[in-house]
C-alpha cells in the first residue's frame, strides 16, 4: 500500500525543486569565466621589495620592515609592515635565518676548538641567508653529573613537618 496521493505529490514537488536548483547551479558555474592564478596588474607598478625585519627593542621580538616598489602611476611606493624576529633563533647567523645543525665534531687539539655545520632550514621573507654555515666553540671538559646534584623526582612525598606551636 502506498502513500496517499497528496503525500506522493508533495514528494515529487520536492524532487522537482531540487532538480531545478541543481540545474540552475550547474548553468551558473558553466557561465563563469575561469580564474587565473594571479590577478593582472592594471597599473605599471612593480613587485614590493622588502627590507629585513628590524626589532623595536633589542635584536628579537616585534619590529618593522619597509617595502618599496617602482613603476609609473603607483599610488603607494613605500610602506611599512609589522614583523617579528623569533628570539630563539641563532643570532650569530642573522635573526632572519634558522639552521639545522649536525652534532659537534671532535676536538681539534691544535686549535682547541670543535666545529659543526648547519644547513638552512627556514628564513624570514626576503632574508639573505647562506645555505650552509659553520659554528665553532672551545673544547671543554666533559660534563659529569655528581651524585648529590640530581633533582628529586616528581611524585615523591615531602617529609611531613611537625606542626609549630
């Protein structure tokens, strides 16, 4: 036994409306022009050339950098942008460059130094970073842990103190 006539009619009406919406959507998509990867420039302005980030205080943290572009008819040729220099990056190689370093090499007995090499991992936009760098440091005595200097492990209960009167 089927649905009453009015229920079947409503179901067909819903299907017809959905089909009409689908056809309208497909036709609208077909009529749209294809988008290219980049917008075409209407003016003769060149690309922005950005300076390195300069920290507001110290050698890391929040700062600014300046952008310049050339061309005829540019409304804006210079602008300033906020930027940030991460404070955990090696300053020796510029605050804009981050490197993956190898382990320290053996101690050179003649120079008393050991070295390690690093390859460029990441750089801030428009930073001029060498692809490889080398770091040196004096050879030091090997560190040994003393028995009494170990930190207490977490989870140990503290000794109960006698209440003071």
